[in-house]
C-alpha cells in the first residue's frame, strides 16, 4: 500500500530527501557496527542505544536497524526548545532518566545537535551514573559558533540558522512524521 502524498507547506524547502537519509543512516550503522562488535567481544554485552525523545525517534529506529550487532533500546526525554514556536527555549528539561546504564557502553541518539547542550548534558549524566563509554549519533549537526559538543557520528553537517521540520523535527509541534527533512527560512519560523 502506498503512502499518500503529504501536504508540504510552501515555506518548506527540502534539504534531505528520505532516500538520502536512508543511505546515510545505513553508512552510520556500518560504522557503529564495529564499535558494537567490540563491545560484545570485550565487554560481553550489547551496547545500550538511548533515544532522546521526541525528535530522535525516527532516526533512532532506522539507525538501530542498520547496526549489524545487537543493541538494546532505551529512551529518555529532553527538551530545550519551545513546542509553540520554532525557537530554542530558555530552559533545559529531562523528564525521563535512562535505566540500566551502569557498566555499559552507551550510544546516545538524537535528531539534531545544535548548541550541544542536550548531548553534553546526557553524556555527562551517563558517565556520572556509571557508563563505561558514551558515544553520540545525530542525523544533523548544525555548525554553530557557540556549540559546546561535537557528536561522534553525524549524518549531515548543516551551516545555517534555518529551523528543521520532518523526520522527527517539528514545525510548531506539527509535521514531525514527514519522512523527508525540510528547512524553514528564519523569516517564516514561528508562523
């Protein structure tokens, strides 16, 4: 059964079509597979993949399926932006703490690394709670002069202030389930 066409707002500009996302995610899965294999051989257990909800859920699912070794899925929820406007928020909030991280290698997975606050905070949290090694994977790493964190595995690097929508990223809490990634020009964000 075919997926029906989606209404794409005229202020969206396609930057990463689903085929490009799929191909790049599979490449990242192959890279991460080496680390996952080492974890099994050295530590005797699988890595723990932690999805940073909500935005990371689509990339998380596709990335885990692209890793050739077993990965245990886990979830946490972080928020550092406003769901009512396409703008970064002034607060940082974690509402669910990941469990079962002590003595494990952890792969944190999110849709985007912008300022790096979420990844930095979560990596520090995991290490403070007994994780032996933390690596991070994001679909998009925005090149940002004030960024405090660089992810280990990056699907795409993007230089620009536009807001992203689709593939987990939201246009004012809408269109996160679109399979492609779009940008919204800064003058149209928050419409």
